[in-house]
C-alpha cells in the first residue's frame, strides 16, 4: 500500500530565507505526486503537481524516484506563504493518499 | 471559491445521535470524497464515490455512511457507532478518480460532541 510521510509537523523560517518542506513516499510503482496548501481561513487547494513541472508562487518540487522524495522548495520565503502544506500521492487507478501535513510559519 | 459547498459550518452531536453533513457541487464532477482532518494526522479518506449510485469505503469508514443518489450531492452520516466523531470534515470532488485529477475541496464542517 502507498504511504506518504512528512517528517516535520512544524517548520518556522524567517522572511527571505530558503524553505524546504520534506515529503517521502512509499510505493513500488510510478506515482503521481502533489502538494496541496491550506491558508488560514481558506479551503484546501492544489499548489502543484510533479507531472506539470511548474513553479507556483515561487515553489518548486522535484520527484526523486531514487530517494522516493518530493520535497517542496522556495528560495525566498514570504510571510504570505505561512500555511499548512500537505503532500499527496495517487497510485495507478487508486485514490489520493495524504501525508500528515507541515505547518509552515514565515516570521517577519 | 464556490462550486462545492458544505453545510452546516458547525454541527453539534449528542450521545447516541446520528447527524448528517451536506456536500453539494455544481462542477459536474463524477467523483466525490469525504475526508476527516485531525491535527497531526493529515486527511484520512472516509468514503468516496466514482459515479452516481456507487460508493466505496475509504481507510476509516467504520461508523460512517454515505449515499450518492444525485451527481451533485454526497451526504455523509456520522452514526452513533462512531465513537470519536469530533473532527473537521472535508468534502471534495474531481472529474474522475485516479489519473492525477485535481480534487476541489469544500470549506469544511466542524463536528463537535456535546
């Protein structure tokens, strides 16, 4: 069965510092991976997916199949990036499996 | 926002009582989902439905029931068999299940036990 692990429940950085939210997964096949974000008082929403290889709000994430990781990175964090971030995985023909989430706080 | 709505925003349940959470979407999506969100545990799938009149159990279906009589509606009933129902419940929908489809989430319902 697939599993997603986010080792950090809380992450705090200062504005302008680089930030990396870690995500590791276990699945023997080729998964599709996502990052979802939930800002305060807003709905959970898709941030980015690995298949698109895009940068959203300055965030990027690279799928590393060798390390089974999909870490989310941003070179210069902003206060508005403070939110709960969830890594998620879809295995072939299956449904979305979420990690436990990381609460990011960007301090001024 | 919009497209997928949940009601009520807050719901209180008494001991031994069944309560129903509403989820409606006007996105013409085939698939709908119910998740439970607890601090430190992420989102856990309760039930999902790929098409009208069909649904499957998720990872934590015990104590819950659903129906999918209409494409746009997927109500969740929290039964008295659910011993720890206090949580934030999220409904979501997508065009289909699997295949990397983006899920769109509702605003959530917070259930509290009296």
